């Protein structure tokens, strides 16, 4: 039996030609499809849980609710992100943003945040003995608050305790014994008492 003659269509096909499915993918794309490909949505950092009492305090601040997109500032988030540079990117983004929110909760300006990050970096490189740091802090409290130094320290501790995440963070970074940090907490605690938030 003679072999079947070759299929003339198949014989003329380019062996390198793409299958129909692949050819369909080379069709011109719409502007919407191009935009979607160019500006694909990146995964967003996960929002960290916030204690209910702290969320309520934030909701009661008109500026932070009306202008939520501006809080916290990029400058503050960026400074904190540099401190956490060794973390994975998404974790660093979400963590830095929430730490910046916490900084706002205790009345820190962008300049304060940068300064405290500088303190933390210095303490990471050269930790201070706790007893030395506490003695210096006690002296500073007397200089600033005089006979009310003991009450100022108690107020500072109350402000730290308001958000259960703050104390461990100060402990890990070494900032909890830094004289300037303690004085700031004491001063901010007085402001928060006047506002009825402590």
C-alpha cells in the first residue's frame, strides 16, 4: 500500500509558528490592559492590630480622622523604617507605619521621631548600663520638675502603660531609661491628663 501523500498545508507550516493560543496572546491590548500590566497593584502591608482603647483615642482626634492620608508623615515612617532595616519589606512597612502612629499617640513630632531613632541607634551600638541611665534620668526629672519629680515619673509610667505595646518596645530599644525620653513622657503625660486622656 502506497504511503499517503504529504498534507500540503502541513508541509507549508512554519515549524517555529506559535500555536493558536499563543498567537491570541500577541493581539494588541487595550489601554486598560496595558495600564494594569504596567501598574500592577503591589501587595499592601498588613495593618497591625491596635488596642481598642488606643483606636478610640485616635478616632477622637479630628485631625487624624479628617486627614488620615497625611498621618503619620512619610518622614516619620521613613526614619523608623531605617531603624528596622533588617526586617522583610512588607513587615518593615507595616511595623514602621504603626510605630509612627504610636509616636503620634505620645505627642512626638517628626523631629522627635528622628531624634529618638538616633538615640536608639546609638544605644544599639553602645548600650548604657541601666543604673547609670536611671541615675541620669532621675537627676533630669528633678531639674525639670523640681519637687514634683516623683509625680512626674509616675505620670510618665502611666502614659507608657496606656498602650501595652509601648513598654516592651522601649525596653527592647533601650529608650526606656534614656533621660530625654523619660522627660518627654512625663511632660506629655501632663498634657494628656489636662485633656482627660490619661
